[in-house]
C-alpha cells in the first residue's frame, strides 16, 4: 500500500516532466540554421552547427532557416530600352541566408524575403536595362557582328545602315544587376549568389521590326557570300578552260608531230621503192589511182597520150 502511495507521485512527476523535457531539447539538422528568441527577442548568436541542443522550455522558441542556396524566380516585366523599344524581361536568381539573426530581425520569414527580392532585383534590372540599347540586352558579344563587318566590308555606306556594335552586352548587364543588388541585400542578412536573365521577349510592335532587321542583315550576308561564290566559280571555270586549252594544244602538237614523222617515213619508203624499180613504182601508183578514181558507175574519158590510157592500152584490154 505504501509503495502505491509513492508510485503515484512519481508517475505524476514524470508526466509533468515529459513536456518540460520535450520543450528543453531540440535538433538542428544539416542544411538549416536556428535563431532562438525569448519573448520574441533574439537570444545569442544563430546556431549553425547540426546536433541536439538545449533551450529554456516554454520561454524560448526555435526559428529555423535554410542554410542552403535558395531560388528566386521573378515575374516577367515590361521594360523600355534606351532606344524606346519595349521588351518583356524575365530574370531568375539564387540567394542564401548568410546572417540568420539579421535576416530574422529584418524580414522574419523566407516568404517575406522572396517578396522583398522581387522589389530589389526587378528595380535594379529595370534601371540597368532602360539605360542600354536593345542590341546590348539581346546580344552577348560581337562574334556575329565581327563576321558581318568582314563579310560586308565597304557595304555600310551603300546600304545606309551601319552595323551595330556591342559595347556592354547581355552578360555584362547581368553582372551589373548582380553587383547592384549585392550592395543592397546584406542589410537583410542575405547573400545574392547569382542573377541571370532567363528570357527576353519582344512586345508585338517591336518583334516585327526586330525580325525584319534580322532577315535584312542575313540576306545582305547571304548575297555577299553568293557574290563571292560566283566569283570563285568563274575563276575556277576560267582556270579549267585555260588548262583544257593547254592540254588540247599539247595533244594537237604531239599529234601533228607524230603525223609529220609518219609522213616523213612514208615518203622515205616511197622514195626507196621508187629508187629500186621506178617503172614498177609508177605502175603501182597508177593502180592506186584507178582504185581511188573509178567505181561501178564511173566513166573515164582519156586522150591517147594520157598515162592512164597508156597503161590500159599496154594491158591488152582493147585487143580483147
């Protein structure tokens, strides 16, 4: 009976101690940091190391914040450029809570921080984009323009449209936005890691002008390439014709030389044959003449003193 009387108070004490113990211990996980407040006011420095921690139960409260890099994704804003062309600018950024105590005192929650970043980043982007020409916001380097200047050298004056050259560029504008925002956000305990222009879209009235300009520029380059290609083709065809004529001339020269050598050999053979038996040679030549000049329907009218008639007469054809 006495043991029961002792056990009941012990159970009551344990039951009452459990909430106290639960409120006394808390865990800080990897990837988060904690700010402890007492009656709404921060106590001590932020806790950034993971592990089991102790606090005053019921009096102190735990406020948890991310230690990892967070994402900010803004809404597209319509912004005018320096040359009065309106574009839709869509930006994104990465940030993290660097000083949890200052962050808690200035902003309190990540949701409010996202809203504050909307104002800061959009304002910085608007200020820097409106100070630049459209070409500076769209393009990142002079790589294409350098090619254009080489291809279209001397044509700017003819077309009346000088090629635009980038002085700042999209990447530099992005860096300037980042630098400007980095000057402001430390007061909120925030570190801005990176800012990027996610997308640029033209409003309807600007889009057609930009596309027309791009088409015109590409057509000019295309015509220049075509002109150079036609010139190269004409030069190649000229070289081909020149080489063909040279080959034909060499071939004709060799053929004529071979023919001349053959004719000389034939003359020499004829001369040697004539020298051995002139009468027989004359007879053979006469027969060759008969073969070339007579046929089935050929009629010959010869005088009595003709050499051809003499051979016909000596062959006794008339006697038969």
